[in-house]
C-alpha cells in the first residue's frame, strides 16, 4: 500500500505541474521497490520524456 501511495503522490504532482516533486516521488518509489513495474516501465519513463520535451 505504501508504494501505491508514493506512486499516486508522484503522479498527482506530475499532473499538477510540480515536476520536481513528481521526479522525487517516482525516484523514491523506485528506490523503495526497484521492481515496481508500473512506475519503472510506464510512468517514470513517460514522465522523463515529457520533461525532456519541455526543456528542449
């Protein structure tokens, strides 16, 4: 349950435009559980792609 809350917090921060908090949340979720497939394979990579587009 803790991992799901970390994910939800990070995803909500992403949707609200709080990119720094979203990044920290996704990284904390992956640090706590590196095999959290939903974050590792979908949401965090998509988030990073979105951030790269904003910077470029």
